[in-house]
C-alpha cells in the first residue's frame, strides 16, 4: 500500500545541472525514457534537498520527519498512447533518513539508499557533501548565491531555466521490482529560484569516465530554492517491458 500524498517544507534545494552529449546520455536512460534536448544537449544533474515536516497530507506538521536527500537526475521524455510526456529519470536516490531507506520502494515510491551528509551553509554560501553508506556514491558541492546564470549556459535566462525545471516535476526512479519505475510528482506552492555560482562540484556518477567519457559532460548552471511548501503525489508506475511490447 502506498501513501497517495505527502506534504512538508522544502527547507533548501540545490539543483546542480550539467549539459551532456545526447548520444552518451541516451545510453544511460533505460527504456522507455530518452533525453530531453536543450540547445543540442541533454540536461542532467544533482538535487540536494533538505525536507522538513514530511508527513501524510492530513497529519499535523509536528508529526513530520526531516531529512537530507540527494538524487541524480536526467531530464527525459517518453511516450504514452502516442503522446510525449516530460519529466526526470532518477537513477539513484540517497537519504539520511532510515525511514526513507526502509520505506522507499515499499510504502512510498522509489528505492532510497542510506547516506551521510555534511552540510555547512549560510544565507549566501553552501557546502554540501554526501557519501553513501554502501560506498558507491559521493557528491560534494560548494557555491554562493549569484545574480545570474553562467555565460556558457544553454539557458538564455534565469526565467527560462526556472520554467524548464518547474515543468519537470514528475520523476521516475527504479522500483524494488525489476524493469519497473516508481512515479512521484512534486507540486510546489511557491516555486521560486535563485542562481547559485558553483566554485566546486564532484559527483561519482558524472565523474565516471566509463559512463561519461572525457568531454561528454560539463557544468552548466545551479539553482537554489528555499522555504517552499510542497506536496508529493504518487503516480502510476511505468514498466519498461510493457511499454516496449506495446510499441513493437
């Protein structure tokens, strides 16, 4: 049984975004997903999010839990009944919460891995690092608030960039069952972003040259969100075998 709707506060969310060679990114995306193109590139990245007061929608906030979380994500498209859908494919989720790790993929969507987070932040500077307990995933980001995007970004403006990521609110990640993907939709009541100038970024996923050969991935931009009321809505799972058979 899945909890249909959970709510809470996004206390802080950092999106670190990369532009990636489309052919390379296509090999990372399982069926039925394909990379969404922006300016001739695919867009992928890391989400570092601190959640507070997370609980079923009708519960009071004091019963909610808090956690630090990380997700590697890829902007994707897929087709259902001939209609193109857009969102994100999330190959891996990590969390500081034991509850999230135990319940993920069972009570609520998406398998979660346990991780340790090291965070130092002020209103202007952010230092966030994550190491998974299983030793397979590492992320470290340092940056400070800024007024605009980097000059080399594929997005022409902060507004365009913000709109792109707000539209990608539906995410799919591997379920506990093979060849199945759990769906989760983010609905933010007060969506707003601020550019973040990144001075250092590490990712065991994007730094793996066996997956992303040298020159195939480059930093594009980063966004900061704070103090957003939100809800997470469970969406119907996708099965790659079923969709593949339907399109044969």
